[in-house]
C-alpha cells in the first residue's frame, strides 16, 4: 500500500521518509491541498553488465568512428602562438 503524506508532513520528516523509501522500496505520495503532485520512489539500480555484454556493445560500435587526418598532430603550428 502506498503511503500518502501532506507537503507539511514531508517537510517536517523528509529524512525519515527518504530512508523509509530507500529501505522498503514502497513509494510515498506527497499531497498538497488534496492533490498528489509528487510520488517519491526508489530509483531502479543500474544493471551490472557482464564482460560478454560489454564486448557485444563495443562490437556494435565497430566501424562507427571516422578519423580525418592525423589525430596525433598539433592543432596549430608553433608560429601561430604568441608568448608574452
């Protein structure tokens, strides 16, 4: 069951409510004048990729990079710089 609190209750107990949502995973709806403007819920964790999945994704990028010219050469000649 989703917990409902008023905006004033949330302001007074924000730290405890955040901890509760984090620990239980249960959402909290914050109401203002009877309207629910915000739902506070735990963010889903980022998936952990296996080495095989990482390689598959990198392989999908093969051939997508185009190099024009010498990427190791200086951008400008030394004569173009002024030193004070």
